[in-house]
């Protein structure tokens, strides 16, 4: 199938009859498109993996992957180019790429919340955003004079000036959010300012791009450009007035936890396509229609989240990479040759960086932002990404940018984004951890129990929340003490999915995404429960959020614990119990997180193995009626567990039974030989602590019992006896002493829980419905600080 007489490539049939009938699959549109998709997905994922140690955003790998497949590298071989990307296939390739891009721009629009943009953007962020647009835009126009005089002769002035200005002034909001999350700067003042400024910049860039497209029409009459702009404004106004009530009507009929009506999803996606058709007909670009629909779609309720979930994986995983190939096929780095061309590349890069960085620093200085932070802001605002590529491709398609200018601008986008992460890491170090002298209480056990107790309670799903709320309620202590301060840390995984930016976008200054009541329908109840606990139980609750990739979450937990000077971090177990009593893994990755926190925590650590502590909702103070059993063997971990159990026993609705397991005096001889010398050193501390407990035990809610055991079988019998009617066991992670030696033979499926907790969570050995809190005492060797 060759070219026709006019030089245009002939059409391609969709499917072949197969190789056995003499057909080459690469001569047909469908098998060729499948090969192209597979090839670009494999290459971009491989490049993303290779660039991960450099902490580069995936967009770099995708742009570079497209260039590698184009005429710059692999495409230099005409055999490869004609076989895999023949000119007759480019129409199909571009169509698929633009359909993917259309829906991706809808997702980008969904990430942008206009209400939040108006209410949350402070004066500083707004000033930084305006400076980040104005300075580079002016320099972009200045650069375009140099380019028009050399390599871009003959192009129309007005559209070329605007395209160059827009290309230099863009900040990629999604890419910036991912870089901030990777560097763990999202919750810092710099991160918040950068995100707000980038969101404003994003909106301004789209408005300027619409202007550039309107000016780049082939008709020479200026009235046409005016009509295009007016029609575009009319379209946006119509969408803003007509679509939100319809989408809100759909959203009200969608309920959390239930399947979304398929007709609503279909109608929304059809609306996206229709809006794309309208804006393309107007003469702006189909992408604008999709973006506007995403922006005006209400973000409240589960409907928006369901749309993202249904659309993003297919679009961003398979179709969007084709856009990077489509762009890469237009990028020929070989066109940049000679000193003049390379000099122009350096000029473009310098002006792009200078405009963003200097503009941001100057305005930040007037806003009294410290120099180190303003420098970091400048580097962050210099991030480019997909939107930059869209601008350049539209410019190329409209004949505003020629091959050489296009290649220069693409290389500029790669370079400016690539340097962002290392430069920010070099110039900006968030406040260092406080001196150890400031961190006085790293354990629950302390000489003055009346001081304020600070706990950090972590959770990674709504499943963890009711039990954690009930544990907080049980830990509040008595009126005479300084009280309980809880830091509720939501552990959120930063994935490679684009909607991770939605998650980032929802994070507010006050911490938890669900604190923003409009986001999820089931979130209101959670908010009410947290607020009720704070008001009724005299507990100070401060929400926080950690958004990190799994390998970094434990660092965030430890850093938050140290900065807030907490006495104990409480983590949820990575499994939950099913109805039949067996354990099902919720997220195996969080087991690794728990292990790392145990190793590096700057304070004591507790892991809650939940069997429905207090049921599925928060139990109010007046309704609390719980029985807690503390199993004491000896050692630092048991002492810390005992201190925490005694704190809970102060609650009027809790009965505590302390069971001290001891060995018969005639059996000590054989056991002592295998006891560690450190166990003997801690035994005197154990005795002192227990004698204090016995002396102070004036409350009827605390019982102290001693049980004599000599074998593992007898220990299991004691556990079974006390498990009846018990709601919560509190145990040390690594018990010490004479009796603890008998636990050495316990097979630990989860070593991070220790032998006692493994026994209590094994339904074959101990049949119980009680939850277990396993406690590790802080010791300097386990801390990374």
C-alpha cells in the first residue's frame, strides 16, 4: 500500500487476514496500532524505572521515550521508521493519541477546583503566580525576535510571539505536585505556595493558549480571531451555567460504596467528547472542551472519584503514551546543528529559567519570603510537562513552529523539568529535626504521669478509624492530668496514577483530606465522630497527612513523631480478621512500613491488631465498658505496655487486669542458665514497678494477679482463660525474664508482633475475639535520630 499520486499516504485497512494467508500485519491499522502502543508503553516504563533513582517525574521518561522512537534516534533507521511508524499509520496514531489526550485533559480539569482556587490562594501565591507568568512571557517574546531573525523566518509575528511567551511561562501543575510529594514538601509552606501558584498559572496558561490558537488561524482577517475568542468565551459560560446542575443531579443519586449508574458515566464521557467537538468546530482545540467539562464538574460526592477510577488507567496507561510518540515523531534533534542553533537552544533555556526563577525570587522578596524558600519556589515554578508539550504540538500543527524551533523547545522542556528535583534538593532543606534535649518524653512510662501525653495514631483506610477512635477514647486519662494530645496521621500512598494528584489537591492546611466535608459522602460521619471525640472527651486531635511512596512512608511517620515530640506511635496491623476468624492481608506493603517504623522510631511504638475494638463505630465515653488484660513477663517493652494499660485504666468505663506470669522457684535453676544477663538487670526494675502498682492500687477497676507457669502449654492455658470476656490484650513486643524463655520456641509468622502477640492472634492456639495492642519501648538504638 503505497502513496497515491498526490503524495498523500493511502488509507489502511483495519485488520489483516493473517500471516498464513500472506498478509503482513504491519500493513494494517489495528495490529500496527497494537504494536505501537506496546512498544511505547514498554519503553517509557523501562525509562521511568531507570530514572527513578534520580527522582525524576514519569513525564520525563515519556517525553524522552517518544524522542527515542522518533527520527532523532531509532527513527534514523528508515527500515524501523517505515515498518513501525509508516506515514500511512500516522493519522490513526494521532487520532488515538488525541482521544487519549482528550480524556486526560478531562481528568486534569477534574483536579482543578475553582472554589478552592478562589478561596485558598493567598496574596503571596497569587503574586508569585503572576510574576511566574509575566516575566517569562516577556522574555519569551524577546526570545522570539531572535528566533524569527534566524531559524524561524517568515512565520506570523503575533501567534509566534504568543506561543513562545506561553511556552516559557507554563508551570506543569500535575508534575509539580508529584515532585513536591517525592521530596516530601507538600505540607511545607513552600509546597503550599508552589501548588497554589501553579494552579493559578495553569488556568492563565490555558487562557493564553486559547488566545494563541485564535491568533494562529489561517485566515488573515483579524475579525476571525475575535469571533473565535468570543465563541470560546460563550462556550465556557454555557458550560458553567448548564452542566453543573446536571452533574450535581447525577452526583446526588450516587452513594459511597455502591456501583455508579453506568448511564451516568456514559453520559458524562459523551459530554466530554461533545464538548471537544464544539471547541474544535469553534477553532480553539478539542482539548479545551474536555478540560472545561472537567473543571465545571462538581467535586463533591463519590461521582467524580468514580469517573477518575474508570477512565484514568486505560487513558494514562495505554492511550496517553501514544501522544508522546506522536510528539517524538515530530522532534528531530538532528535539525539542531551548527553553533548558531545550539546557541539559540542555550538562549531559550537561559531565558526560560531566568524568567521563572528571577521573577519568582523578586516577588517573593517583596512578600518577605526567606531567600532559600524563594529560590526553591523559583526552581519549582520552572517545571514543565504535558501541557508544555501540548502547546508546542499545537504550534507545530498550526505551522507557527518549524522543525528546528520545535526540537529546541522540547529539549528546553526536558532540561528545565530534569533539573528541578536536584536543584530543589540542593538549595532547600526543611527545618532540621529538633535537638534531642527538646524531646523529653519519648515513652508513656515517666516519672511524672500527670504531664500531657502525646500520641500519634496512624491509619491508611477508613477501616482503621473506628477502632483507633475507641483506643483514643480509652487513653484519655483523668481530669486532673494535663490531658491527651492526639496527632491523627493519615498515611496515603503516592502512586504513579495521575489521580494521585487529586489526592494531593485535597490535602488542606488542616491535614486530613476528609476534613474537607464536601469530598466524600461517608466522610461527614467520620468528621462528626472526630469532632465529637474532641469536644466530649477533652482530647486535642490534630489531623495530619503523609503522602509518600511506600518506601518513604516510614520516614514521614518518624519525622512527624519527632517534630511533634510524641511518646508513642500507634500503627494498624496490616491484616484484618474475616468473619470466619481467619486473617486477610489488607495491604502487604504496610507490613514493611510497620517493620521500618519499629526499627527507626524516635519513641515507643504500638501496633494494634484489631478484632473490632468497640465495634464498627466510635463508642462515646458514657457507653464505654471494656475489659483490658495486661500480660506482664518482664523487660522494657512490658514495662511500657503496663504504663499504657494503667493510663487506660483511669477511664471510668474500663476494667484492667494485670496478670504477672512467674515461674516456680524450683524450676528457676534450669531456666536461669539460658536467661540473658540483661534480663536479670531489668528484673529489679520490673519488681520496683510492680511493687509501685500494688502499693497504689486503690481503684476497684484494677486487679493484679500472679500466675505460676512452667511451660508454653500452661502459658497458652492462661491466655485462653483470660481471653473470655476480654476486649483488649496489652502486651510487650519482646518480653524478658525467666518465664519469657519458654516463648523462644513460638513460631512467629509475623516477627514484628513478637511471640506473645503471635500466640494471641493464632486461632489454632488461643480462641479469642479480643484485639491486641503490642508495645515496643523506645530505645536509642532503634531510632534513626
